[in-house]
C-alpha cells in the first residue's frame, strides 16, 4: 500500500546521499536545520534575480514613473478643484488644465499595464530557466538518485513549486522597491507644504513593516507546513493512481481512500491556517493605513476650519490652504498604498521561500563528477569493453559488485545470469553511465568511461528492458525517440525488422496512431516490438537486453526474439537473463553470485563445470542440459 515516505533514522549521511534521501535529523537539530534551510532558500531566490534581468528593472522603473506622475496628477486635480470651487474659475480658465489631467490618467494606466506585463515576463524567464536547470540536474543525477524520490512530490516541485515563485518576482520584488522609494518621495514633497502631515506619515509608515516582520517567522513556519502537506498529498495521489489495479485486487481501495481523505484534510487545515493569518494581517495593515489617513484628515480639517489643535503653541503647525490640504489628502492614500501592497504580496514571498527550499535541495544534489569536456570515441570505434576490478555499492557495507573483471569484445554476445540481486542490472546500469564504480574502472577501447562524454557514449548504445517505457504521443515519435531526425523510411524499415510493421500497418493512422501514457492501447508484445524498433533506428554498436522477452507469451516472444537476432548481427550484445533458454547460444555466459563473477564460459562449458550454472540449468530447464550431455547432470 502506498504510504508517505519518511527518512530512515538509521541511515548515515553518506548512506542517505547514496539513496537520494536525507538522514533523519536529531530532535535538537530540527530548529537549526530549518533555519539553515530558510536562509539557503532566501539566498537561492536572490541568486535568481539576474534571470529576471531587464524586464524586472523595467517593471520597477515604470511603477516608479507611475508614482511620480501620481504626484503631478494630484497637484493638478487639487488646483482645478480649488480654482473651480474657491476662485470661481470658469470653463475657459480650467479647460487648459483638463488635457494634461486626462493625459496623466491615460499615461498612468498605460504604465500600470506595462509594469504588470513586464513583471510577469520577468517571472516567466525565471521559471523557464529554473525548469530547464532542474530537469537537466535530475537528468544528470540519474536513476540512482531518482530511486530515492517520490515521483508525485517531485512533480509538485517542478509544477506548483516553480509556479509559486511567480508572485515573488512579479509582485513582491517590484512592490518592495516601490515601497522603499515612493513613500519617501511623497514625504519629501509634502514636508515643505505641511510638516505635520509629513511627520504623521513618517511615524505611521514604519508600523506596517514592523508588523510584517513580527508575523513573518510564524507565517514562514505555517507556509512550510502547508507546502509539505501539498507535496505529501501529490505524492500519495500518484502512488494510488499508479497502483489502483493492485489496490482493487486486494480490496484495499476503500482503506486507501480513507488515507487520502486524511491527507487531504491535513492539507485543508494547513491552507485554512495560512488564510486566517493572511486575512488577519491584511486587516491589521488596512487598520494602520486607515488610521494614518484619518489622523492626517483630522489635523487638516481642524486647520481649514480654523479650529484650535490640541497641541502646544511651540509646535503648533501653520495654517493650511484648501489647495495644499486637498493635495495632501489626495496623496495620503497613495502614500500607504505601496505599504499595503507590500503587505499583500509578502505572503507570496513566504510561499516562494517554502517552494524554493525544496527546489534548492534538488539543485544542490551532488552530481557524479564528470570531465568537461568528456572524451569522445572515434565514429567507427569497435567498442571493446572491459570491467577492471570494479567495485560498487548502493549503500555502505552492502556491496553490489565486488571485483568484477570481464571483457565484451566487439560483436560478441555476452550473457549475465544469476539470482536476483546478484549484480546483473548493476553492471548494465554502470555500463549505461548511470553510476560510477567506487573502485576499479570501466574502459571502452582503452578509454575510461569516467573520462568520456556520456551523451556521445549513450548514442552508441541501445537498451531494451523487460518493461519498456512508451510516452503519450504517436508511434512515430516513440520509435524515433533517441533519433528525432530519422526519416519516415528509416522508421518503417526499423519497424519491419522489429516485426512491428505487421500490426502498425493495420492501424487506421499507421505510424501517426496516438497511444496513451506507458503504451496504453498496445499489448505487451507490441510495446516490446516498438522498443525494439527504437534500437534499430538508433543503429547502436552495443545492445543491452534486460529480460526483454521474460513477460511475453510464446508467440510474441518468438517475434521479439527474431527481431533481437537480426538486431544482434554485427553488434555487441549484453543479455541479462534469469531464463537460461534465452542465453544458451551466447558466445560467453557470466554467472554473477553476490556481486562476484563466479563462473564464465559457454553453455556447454558451464554445464560441464557442475557449478552454479549447472544447478540453475537443472532447476529451470533440465531437458536443455540433458540434450547437451545427459550424463553430466546425473
């Protein structure tokens, strides 16, 4: 049954890194670790600012220009109303002011729209760059790291996690810059006109950021909990969807539905907690802004009506005209608007920190050290491969390979057999470059695999696993997955040689037929033949078969095996098998036991040894061994 992943408290740091997970921190270290993670996330967000580049600076400049025009607009509006109400100005006197006023309204609207568009374009640049970087990093980390991750949680990180950064770069950063400059500019403009109003602004304004700082720590923790709950829910949903058939067969679907309900309820509670704090903080910010505006209005009103203010004569403010008072009242809400906007978008910052922590963790995953640039083999290199005293362990103290020594000569068929967990798939994984030996080396035509360009190396390989992965799309796209430039004629020839053309040609759309995720719509044998066609299109010099026919019925197995036999002509072949009938005709068979090569030779030679291979043959296919030499198994 799918269950939420938890760190193993028994793993050391090195072991956890090898598994792609983290050791569980000691209880006393939790707070320090959380603090370090938040600091790392904030540094990560700062490091991405250059990616926003010109668009972010342009958005900020337009918002500041908008603020400058706002001050001019407020002065003209106050002047026009004062002239109309108190100076008795007529239409002829006021008309010249209307065109600039309308122009300012229009220009400010245009600047607001432009700032919005450029800010989101800046955020889009950051998101696009991060998606590419994270994808390349995961690709470089390889299957070994992926084995320790939950696919659903990782998908949440790559989708909603990166999307959560948009509000930070498109909203919060511009708001923060405008908040630092525009209110200051308004104070500078107001101070010569009325020092009391500017003093009130200067005293009330700091209360808003102080309040934001006070609630910041609490809100950060709440956002972290909400984000973790979302990742857990996404991971569990994916586990359930992928294992739905198994859950149904074991009558566990209702029980799992209850688990999903509990996880969803936890996420709902976390979300409501975030919303409660957000609404409370918004209400407090509105209160401070409203009180500040009200105090300014009261003091201006007292003086306009020539009433005595409750202030000592020594600090009594001067009288104020309607023009000046109305101008200040128009600016007062605009003075607090950037502060209120910053408070609103502050929650976007906290959400971005929560998401950035996980994204930064992914990008901080250590990658296998590779030379830059790696060495490339000559185009027609024969591919003579050697394992020289190779040791490898997935976890400390549990070796998967111990001193593996063997060669694969150009064009040779070599089979790996042995019990499950003996190290067969590990050899294939190392050969594919998904890991590097802890000791010893793998050489190809005299060049260490550790020094080679892996992309160039993998172009010379074809891999046919027991359960090939097909992707949603057309059959044509799936067949030329590794060789996108292949022509339709090449694909058709590959399908014919892989014995796939016979069913593809019967489909209405033939090679343009759309298939579902993981090959939905095709049988197991058809999927295997499509994967085999991929290998033909790639024209690789070495083909790695990992139990490629193990799960097929006899008819499909015969078709796939015929395709494999044709593929193996003039190519090297590495066969991983449990079923010895598939390796009997190999040029050489390596018997892997507990990470060591216990025996090697041809089928007949190994039968004659009466060792591991002979015992496996007797247990699996006694009739094959007896056909070779009945007396040897007596």
